[in-house]
């Protein structure tokens, strides 16, 4: 009964490096999301997916890429890390649009770009 | 897109006090949720409440969809209630949950 699992929990990157943030869910949810939370701020939507093979941009997609090859996994890729991407990243999933079950969030990945 | 505003931005309480947090949104919504982010950063889903009233222990929430606001009530606050409370909404014909900027609550013994 893991819910939404994110790895790694912490990472420090140098400017220009790349990395992939992993997210997996075991609830058979169709919808998955990536958010970023800057210090003292709310969450901003980066990308989302309504099912395997379908992804779309959120509010702040620049500098990121995603893929959704399976229902369970929704990795987020940073190709050329920049200091502006220092943030806490949350992955979330939901069963369907407007579901009464709501959204389930992972525990977050704290990324620092230096 | 939908705008979500929360008030107050900061709230300091003594243990045992009651409080009301407000969330205003700019358009009709299909989904509204309240979350608590604890001091360790974990996001806890408190209520799914696009309309009506719900209660869970010392917490309750009311959404008046026609007037585009929601209220979260915390009664007999405890130090463990500290953290940031977020309201998030999902508009009709969208697949996105949009977050407000949050209310930071500090409860002192």
C-alpha cells in the first residue's frame, strides 16, 4: 500500500547537469501530475498526464520534459539544470477528473542546483 | 485560468483557540480540496469539498460554490496543527488542480 513514491528525496545538481525525478504509483490512477513548490509559495503545475501515452503542459513547463509509457510511472526530466529550478518537486495522482477520492501526493524531492 | 486566493497569509494562535481560513476562487469549480502541509513538507489531504459542509474531528470545511468561496474551521487548535494550509481547485473542462498561496499557521503552547 505504497501510494505515490518519489525518488530521490534529496539531490544537489551542478548547473548544466541533467537528471530524472522518478514517480510511481500503485493505485491504478489514470491521472498523474508534477508540481514544484518554491520556498514560501504554493504549488505550481509543471506537467500532467491523463493516461499512458498522453501528457500536457501545466503552468510552468519550461526546462522540463515528461513521459508516460505506463500507468504506474511518470518521470520528470531536467535536461540542463539551472539555479531557478531549485525547488521541492511533488508528484501526485488521482483516479479521474473531479474524483471524490481526491489527489494523493508523494513525499517530495528537494532539488538544489548550484 | 482560475485564480485562487487564501486569507489570512499568516496566523498565530495559542493552543486551544479557534480559527477560520478562507479560500476565494474566480470561477466555477469541479473540485476543491484542502491540504495541510506539515513542517516536514508532507502534504496531507484534509477534505474533498466542491460544495457543502464536511467535518472530521476538530476540522470542518464549508464550500459555497455559488459564491465561490470555501472556509476551513479549526477548533481547539493544537501545536500539531501548525504548518501551511492550502486550498486547491479544479475548474470544469480542465484536468489541473490549481493551488492557492496558502495560510501559514503557527500554534504555540
